[in-house]
C-alpha cells in the first residue's frame, strides 16, 4: 500500500514538472534582455583608461557580409573601437531592415531602451517629453572635439538646431546632405537599338516606355515600360518608386508646401497629383506598367530590370548599385544604363522633393552610465570616415580585419554614423573621373568613389560598373550642380511633432490616399474619383490637420 | 473537521505539487491582465501603467468614430465566419473519407502530407502564393488559361480576395483538423458498424447514421471553441497578402489595429480594441456553450 502511494507520488511529481516546464519556455523567452542590463548596472564610475560599455541596438543588412567567425556580438570593428577609445559596444538586440522600426517602437513602449539608439524625428520629441532620454548639452560640450563640433555645424547649425528642444540638446542629428535627388534611369543600349532620343520631357518618357513595350528590345516576350513596386510613394522606396514621377508633374508625396497666400497646404490633395495619376492610368491601360506591381516588393520588381523586361526606372543616386545585379553578368557588361534628371511634363523645370537632411537622431538613454562613451564614438567615426589617408587601425573600422575594401560593407557596423551636411561630389567627381585627375579630390568619400570608378574604367574590377554611373561624367550626381544652382528642389515646410489630429487621423487619411491612388493607377476607377478623395480627405480630419500645421508654421516662421 | 484534517494530512504533498504550475499561471496569465488598464489610458511608456493619464472611454470612442469601422468589422466577420465553416466541413469530410481507406500506409502518408503546411509561416507562404496566383506567370492562371479563362488577379481584385484568404487558410490548416477528427473516429465502437451492417446499411448509410453521430461531441466542441474566433480573421495571413487596391475587402480589425496601434504608436488604442475583441469572443463562446448544452445536450466543461 505504502509502496503504491509512493510510486503514484513520483508519477504526479514528474507530471507537475512537465507542466511547469511547458510554461517555462515563456520565462526563457524573456531572459535575453536581462544580461545587458545587469552589466551596465554593475559598472562603476570608470577611472582613466578603463573600458566603458555602451549598449545599443543594431539593424542587420543584406549588404553587410561578415568575415568568417564574426557576428554582431564579436567583430573586428567593435574590437577596434574598444582598443582605440575604450568603448565596448554591446547589442541589446539585432533586427533586420523590415522589422527594425517596429521593434524599436516596442522597445520604447516597454521602457527598456539601450544607452544609444537611432530614432525618428517624432520619436525624439516623444522621448524627450516622456523624460526617457538625456539632455546631452554638457556631455557634448565637454567631450566632443573641435573637429566634431565643426563637422556637425557645417550647414550653419541648422541640423543641430532641430535636435535642440527648449534650449537643450536632446540628440545628435544623423546628419546627411539633404540634397539627395532622384533621377531617371534608362537602358541606353535600347535607346540606340530603337533609334530613340534621350528623355527630355515626360512625353519622351511615354514614347520610350511605349517603344520598349511594343518593340520588346530585351526579347523576353513580356516587356513593360516602367518598373514600379508595391510601395511606390514611400520615401524608403529608393528604386522602383513613383515620387520622382509625381515630381515631373509638379506633384509631391505627403509634404507641406506653401500656397499662393503663404499658408501651408498638403501636397497629396493638389490638382497636379490628378494629372500625374491620369498619366499613370494611361500607362497602365497601355500595359506599360506591370499589372502586379501592387503585390511586388522592390527586389521582386527589380528582377524585371535584371531580366531585360523593363528598361525604365526612377530612383535615388545609388540606384546603379542595384542595377549592377543585372548589368554585369559573368564578368561582362550586358546592359547599358544612363542617368537623367527627372523630366518635366510641361516647360517648367521639375522640382525634386527632398527632406531636411536630418530625419533621424542618435539619442542617449537617461539611464546610460557612460554618455561620454557615445560622444567618443562620434568623435572617432568623424575622424575615421573623413580622413583621406586612413591608418591601419582606421581601415579596420571601415573594412574589417583585412583592412581593405572588399564590398562587405563593414562600415555598417559602426553604431553611430553621421554624414557630411554638404558635399560637392557633383562638381568634383565627374570632372576628376572624366580627366583622371585625382589631385582635385577633396574628401575621403570622393577619393573612395574615384578609386572605385577607376577600377572599372581601367578594367581591373568590372563589378565596379555602378560607380561611374553614379559619379562619372554623365553619372547621376553630375546633374546636381545644375539642380542646386537653379534651386530645382522643394523641401518639406513642416518638421514639428505630430499634431493631435494627426495622431488620430493620419492613418485613415493615408489609407484612403493609397487606396484611391492605386485604384486610379490600376484603372479600377475613373481619375475623377480623385476629386471625391480630396473632399473626403478634408472632411476626415485633413482640414483640422491643415489648421494645426498652419498654427505651428505661424509660430516657427 | 476531523475528516478534513485527515484528508489534508494525506493529500498535502499533492497540493504542494500544484504550486509551481499555479504560480506560473498567476505570473504569466493573471498578472499581465492588469495591462487591461491601458485600454482606458493615454499610455506613455516611460510613465508606465500607474503613471499614464486615464482618459476614460476615449480609445473606444476613437474606434467607433473611425470612418471605415463598419467596413472593417464586416470584412472581419465575413472572412472569419467563412473560415470557421469551411474549417469545419473540409476536415470532417477528409477524415471520414480517410477512415474509409483500406490501406493503412496510404492513409498515413496522406495524413502526414496534408498536415505539413500547418507548420509553414504565412510570411513564407505569402511569397509562394503571390507566385502561384500571379496573373502573368502563376501556375493557377496558366491552368485556367487552358480552359479559355482570362487571367484573374486574385490578390488585387476585391471580388476574389476574401475567398482566396479562406481557401488558402483552409488548405494550410485542414490537415491539423483532420487529425483531431480521425482521433474522434477511432473512439467509435466497431460493434455499432457490425450492427448497422446486419440491419442492411450500406457504406453511405453507415457514415450518416453511425460515424457522424459518433463524432458529434468533438464537432460541437471544435465549433464552440472556434466561434470565439469570429473577430479573428487571421492577421498574419492578410497582412502579408493585402495591398491598397484591396483595402476595401481585405482590411480587418487586426490589420487596422496594426497600422493605428503599432505604426502610429497608439498603444492604449490597440489595447482597447484587443479588450473589445476578447469580450466579444467571451460572449460568443458562452452563448455557443449554452446552446450546445440545450440543443445537443452536450457539456464541454
């Protein structure tokens, strides 16, 4: 009897263990976040030369190729930073491009932020309001070198000012040159084959698209005119988007611009958009646009470019780096592309829609033990990224342990990266590459680009095909001086935090907009539905938002 | 009293063994329920649950005032109800058919094969579906083309989208359901079939009069549990397959909450909708439980 009850007891015990073990997986799932926290907490105030730790979050990137045995946890770049400036970098988590932004929002929501992270402009304001990030005015002033301070105020201090809230510096602007234009890329070998002129107007673009469709110069049997992917209006869509197309019709995607009386109006509901949509609808009717674009992402749509189905695409200056996948095959150049400024639908020049030059900020958590470590990272990055003659140690930070450029994009591993607020690549590079004159180069970036372009031109590395198309005499940036000189660009006039009505209604307005834009382009509804959308947009909160934005504008003039 | 203390003395180790499980349930199931508070707050992460300001029913008001709310609810219920019904009929039919098979290995192989898609994620499957359903190069439209049917853009056409969702979901999940119903079939007493045969019932009559009634308790159980899903139309699936031209027929509560709650960082609002969904599910499950008891005289709990 006693024996029996004992064995029963054992069975029950095992069962209860099994049950708790099932629940236990949840517990484990929560754990990984903790070690990082403990480590930062056990740190005491450092003496000179002691290694300090800075935690951050990282975004994995398909272009980042790790050397054997290296990872986000351990790599030559982190080791070099630790050796040079005594800052040990740890990642709280790593997420890929598609999930990074959402994951970051969840991290903020759960109030478990790392010491250093890169956030959007709206998040900077939210975080400052929520008192989660540090006022770094003093830390920056004390620890930033003169070189750093000079570098970040190259534009007269505009971008630093956007990071200042109530006189306190709340973040380091992830600065870049705001004059990032889009261009039209065309298969020039096809133009020659079909005896077509270069695209100067939107009408030319239509003619070329139609010829590419009807004459099928790629010989695929399934040609289209223009490559478009499923999020064509998003700024993140650097290739296969339609923002540039809108610009050609003097229409702009979701930005605030002045009307004739100096008030701000939203670009999404302007009549010019209707013209652009009508043109796109006509193209769709003629079969010039892939009918499945609404479900294809950039990479999938770009296959049409690689496989000779399409020879026209709008994109950022780096588009050639994408096109190279189809243009160079088995060590031979099999596609010829040309870069052109965005043509205009009428005689008036096209204005390129551009950002402020800073839409993201590096912020430091209020809980951070060593904010000075972040500033040290900043100093080091600026020195390393801008020297014309990098030392071996600096090369490690840029290229990894082999200290030479091999296309693995190790610079992506540096946790804090800022770019030059101004560049004259458009003036210098085409000239230097055209005349093979390295003496006029002024920056490390220019030197790198020049060297890459030369590798292609003298035939040592055919895979560098893309660099001359960006920087060469007829490359994308060669059009910049004229665009800059004639001020053929338009900047968003609103850079405040989201207004109350925006918070409630921006989602529905965007949904309605995407729905109607897509339906018009796909010829499911008449282009006149656009007028109904405008009325609906105003009614659903658009008018209120416009009012709030104008109140903000009046106080920031 | 005396009896109770005696029982306690004898059984206390058993009670103690319950403790670890109980604590886990408390920590992971009941403690997080305090988060329901967020539904009535303008949640600010740094201030946390206790510090965020209460705004009453504002989040629910925002939901009701949302201009497309009727459409969104209709889409959700339409897709979810179709999924529940199809998700019941298909596996039951397959299970009965499989049960009639003589060769054991055919049955087992088939069962395993149809069970496989259950383990694939929608992220993966959506990529495959986009290819299969493509009007220009997809295999489905090429087959339809043989019969002279013009290519259909299944994922870009409001008339087709909901049905594509239902069919692809059933395809993915029916293997799982089939296993449950097959298990129910093994529980039917073989002597009932013998008796039916003696009474002159053919195969079909046997299915109708022995198999189906024998499965009834499990069918009712599954239906009752599934009815709670009437507001879950399948976020992962639709989010990976929808696009602006089909918002009209594809936008469901969960995708809407994702855009509003996560993309616009309105956590209080997202919680409010989640709470509302739970309440509706609870009501539906309760009602179907009572109905199952009254009509089929079957108790689940």
